[in-house]
C-alpha cells in the first residue's frame, strides 16, 4: 500500500514517501527510504516493485553523476526527467521496470520543478503529483488545500494533512513517512513521521 506524493511551493519542492518494504502479506522493514538524492539539487521519489525501484533509481543516479563527471556540468531537472523517461521507454520494449517516479529539482535559471514519470514512460511537469494507493487521499487533500506560492511551513502542514488522511482512511496504511525538500540551498531531509519505530508503536503526541 505505497504512498508517494509531492508538490511545488514558493522556491522549493517537497516530496514525501512511505517507508514500508512489503512483499505479499509481510512487512520486511518500516524504515526504507524511497526518496533518493540524485545530486545536490535533485530528488527522486519512487514507488513500485522493490527490486525494480532500487535498481532503476540507482541506475539513473549513477548515470546523472557520470554525465556531470564527463561534462563538468550537472543535468538540469528537465534533462534528468527526460533521460529517466527515455530509459523507461527503452526498457518498456525489452524488460520493463515496474516503477513510478516523482522527480523534483531546483535550477538557478528556472527555479523549482516537479516531474511525474509513470511505469509506461509517461512524462508530465506538474505542480502536485502522487503514486500508490495513498494517492487517492493525498491528491484529494492537495486538490482541496494546495495553492501556488505556498510557503515551506504551509507545504509541510499540507503534507502532514495528507499523511493523517492516508493513515486514517487507507485500509492497510503505511505507518511511517519520510519528508524531503529541494530548494536553492540543495536537497535535504526535513523529517520522519513515525508511528512505528523498530517494531514498537510510537505513542501519539
């Protein structure tokens, strides 16, 4: 029951993802970070089959780093998104990856941006997006409360609203979430929202 979502604010992009590693009826771990740092100013949040998710995001991360090493300049967020879409499209006709991606980044020239890339290599630039079963609730909350030019505090508050809605409405809701932001100062982790830690329930405040 994965949940990955993100939105664009005033000078930043915030993304959140559940941290459950699940197979069939088993939860293997509750602290799996599904938001990878591509480079200093890019994040990629992914959902899908665990093997495909890890393998494909690491493949994209290393190729983005290789491009910067060879050329001396980093890929823009748009270029990284198009490269990701191209690799998914190529694999789709050979050995497809079951992975959905939200790619967030900040560029000096264009500012913050968020790209939606699904498993069949559809690419869209969006203001807000989500994947997984939690998307039914997070998209509804963002449709209701999102507005352009949100401050960081407003965006974190909206993310918390989405997490609360997912936890209260989704039949098998993931207990823990990680939240990250990318802005002019780079990509960083904001917080973990945990209701289970090391197999023990965390008392609510």
